[in-house]
């Protein structure tokens, strides 16, 4: 067994975890248990045993991080830029960027589904929704972005971009935050055998089968892409309808505000007239009171 670094098991544990979470999903548990057995009696054994098997959606994201590293880093870079810019943006600009963000996460999710299929897993729509939600969270929240980039995700993420997310619970290890999984090595091209031309009586049938398999694969990918597009289009239409409703409400409020401002002007004019009338009446009242007091004094003198 390889000794730990300077008595600290973390570096070796991260290295072993990186390999474990890069395996096919079905191989995770037996491979982890084999490592626990291999390191029995060391401080690594209980730490390895505590590594949780990732959910299907988390595994797909981990797979994406390793095999489509550039796309994932693009998602994280765009998310960082949006977070910095949104404080100074208008509502219209934010709506436009939100739409672009959704288009990007939808496109990368489609890539993730195709990638998972090539690695033997057909991704359901429910799992795809969790993958897209995780990518969205990575764009909205820096901590979620770190969790995704670690490649050690064990649970999908969600974020509104407002409330804090407990990302530590979604990764295999607390030290995963800040760790970046290495890209998977490119698969070496298959060696080209020496070809000898030998007539194959089944060549046409084999070619047809290969073509049919390629067609089925392409149709599957097209179906996934159509589904993702349809969902994105439905959301666009829903948001457009809501935008029209809100604009109508805004227009009505503006009209009502204009009416109230006109009413306020009329009331101000009427108030000014009423105050002038009151002041005039007060002057007449004061004169009448003075005249009465004079008369009363005269009566008292003659009395």
C-alpha cells in the first residue's frame, strides 16, 4: 500500500476518490469495497468506506466533467461572468441572459445524455432534468460550481442564486471543494490491422446491420435533441405569455397612475380655491364680530 503524504491521508484519499468516481456507475461499489479491503488497518479504510455511491444524475455530471471538460469550464466561466454582471444589468438584459443561460445548459445536458449513452447508460428525462438543474446551479452559485468541477459529485444540485446551498452534502468529501478532476485521457485510436482482401459473402448484410445500428443511434440522439428543444421552446412560450401579461398589467398601472395624478391636480386646485374662500369668510367673520362688539358696548353705555 502507498503510504499517506506526511501523515495526512487527504491527498491519497482524493486521488483514490477521483479514480472511483470516474468508473462506470455499476463498478463503483465493488471497486470501493475492494479498496477498503486493500487498505484495511489504515486510517484510509474508514474514509474510503464512507464514500457514497453517486446518484445517476451526479454520475452523469461527473462523467461530463471528465470527458467534456472544456464545455463544463465554459459553463462555469459564463456563470461567473453573469454573477458579476447581473448587479448592474437592467431587467431586460437579465431576461435575455437568463434565456441564453437556459439555452447553454440545455445544450450541454444534451451532450451529457449522448455521452452517458456511449458509456452504456440511457438517461431518462427525470435524470436529464436533474443534470440540467445541477448545471444551472453551477452557473448561479460559485460553491455549486466548485462542487461540479470537482468531479466528485454524489447528489444533484439546485439553486435559485439567492439562498445559500449546502454543497458539502453533495460531494464525496469536504476537501472536494476546490479540487478539480483531471480530464479523462483521450482514447487511443485503434491500431489498424493489416488488411487482406478476402471476399465476404455476408459483407452486404453486415454493412446493412452496421448502417441500421448507426441509424438507430442517430435517431436516439435526434429524439433526445428534439425533446430538449421542445421543452426549451415550451418554456420560452410560457415566459413570453407571462411577459405579455406583466406588460399589460404595467400598462394598466401606468394608466391608473396618470388618472390619479390628474385627480390629485384637480384636488390641489379645489383645495387652493377652498382655502381662499375660507380666508375671505374669516375676514368677514372677524368684521362682523367687531361690529357686534361695538354695538354691545354702545348698548351698555346707554343702558
